C-alpha cells in the first residue's frame, strides 16, 4: 500500500504531532507499507529517513513553519500515485489534498490533532489570519465532509468536533506511543546534577513552552505549594516562545532555587528524566491526545491535570492521577499538595498509570489505522471508475509524457 502523509511542518521542527507521524510511518513501513511524507521548506535538511518529499515554501518568521499554495511538480506527480493520503493539518495541507487527490479518486483520511478553537486565541502558525470560531465552524465541517474518513485521537476531541458542527462520521483512533523504552524501567538520572536531594519530591513537565500550555497557571500553583512544602521541586523540559517570560516569572516569584528549565533534550533521553521524577504535571486545556502524558504514565508517574478533552480522556481521577474539574487555582494546588505529601497514593496511582498506558502502544494503534486505510480504499474503488476521475487521470498521464 502506498500511503501519503500530508503535513504543514515536519522535522527538524519538534512537536508531538511530528514525533507521532515519524513513529507511525516507521511502524507502517515495518508492516510492509510504502509511506511518503509531503511537507514544505527545509530543503537543505538531511533527512535520516526515506521518502520525505519537500516542496519550496516561505518561512513564517522563526516558527519552523513554511507557507505554500502548491507542491513542486515532482511532489504532485508522486502524490497522484498514492492509494490513500492522510492529512494531519487541515488548512494548507488539507486544501492541497482536496485539489490534488479528491479529483483523482484518492481517498483522504484526516486526523484532527489540535484544538483549533482554543489555539486560535493564542497563535498557530499556518492558520488563516482572520481565523475565529465562526470561521472555523464554516471551514471545518465542509472540509470534513470532503474527506473519506475523519479521525479523532480521543473521545473528547470527537465531542469538540461535533460541537463545531462536524457532521461527517468520526472514528476514534488514539495516536500511538512507542512504549518499548518503558517496558524495562529506564535508569534514572542523578538528582544531584540538578541541585535536588534524594528526599525531594520532583514534579516534571515535558512539552512546548507556548502560551497554549497554560504554564503561568502551573507556576502559580507550584509557587503556592512550595511555600508549605520546601522539598518540592519542578523540572521543566522543553522550549518555546514563552521560555524567557516563564523564567522571569520564576525569578519574580523568588522560587528560582525550586525550578529548573532544561530546554529541549533528545527524545530518546526523556525516559531517564521521567524515571527520576515523582509526578508529572500539566495545566494545559488544549491537548487532544497528550503523548507526553502517556509516556509519563508508561514511566510509572501519576499525572496532575485539568479535566479537559484529551487530558480527561487519558487520566482516571484518583486511579492514574488527579484531575481538577476546571481551571481553578486553589483546587489545582490542593491536589498538587496531595501528590507531594501522600507517598502511598502517589506510588499506587503510578503503578496503575503504567498499566493503563499499554493500551496506547503504537503497534496496536497502527494496526487500527491500517484497517481504516484498507476500508476507505475499498470504498473508493467505485469512485475511481467514474468518468470524471478516469478523464482526470488520463490527462495526468498526458502531462507526464509531455
């Protein structure tokens, strides 16, 4: 099977979506499929994997994103040979899929990875400038109706799409995680290198340092907890446009000796940082399917979060972590304190979290997606025999010969 992944951005850009696409590609290829990634920019970047097809694009400041209204001729010709395409960003890549693939009877699968209704209030490179909830409610349902299959990574995200007016059928398929590094517990890093003591309770956050992650809220909560429990420490892994502001906030709060910003660390080393920690914390309400949370669970950490789509689908309150019903500082801080002081509950929830993470194994989710690919290809056979599609493909062959 020839599968085309269409994405607005790919490596060297670092994100959960990019990591998932690369991992899914790897496991699809292990099952015997031929997978191509179609993206923009970074044409001089030396890809460490095969079949990455890059078209020229204009860089959007220093975001790592590029904008383009078309693929290169080579990319267009290759794209037309795909048996199925999978869209991971609905605006730029999505519009190109409708232009290049739909007229040729190539089935289109779309996974909605992002809370666009919330991200638009902060920023999201590549989205239309005037995007608003009204514009989203106009564009997204029409786009989804043009796809062969719409996928939500969680039940909560499916509900969000329904509220936005999406009336196309939606299947829930979790974004898989490679749990192999966690099947054998990773060697924890030495706490002393971060200025932590063995008896300290280390909270850890792994992810992008962007406005959509609600990190000032997390710092305010930690600042309250640490006033009463001096042995609590916070380790922040990741980078992003808010890092300078967050570091300034930590200095202003006078908790600089309690918080460590490490920046981006190699993905393969994350498990060692998680093994050193006691609790994973996040205050984000924009997650769809939080891969970093699942990895923390696989490492045996209980998770503290806010009950929202994605987080609420993943964490079972009181069993694999603790959830706060809404973005309420006192309640979040109280549950943070509970995880700091209650060692027995913390360890019990961590053990249950490790077991729960297994259902997100990439081997299982890739097989689920592969079955959906086969189904949409089967349903597309009739449309591919229509006169309009046959004429379009005949003209493609003429262009190739010219």
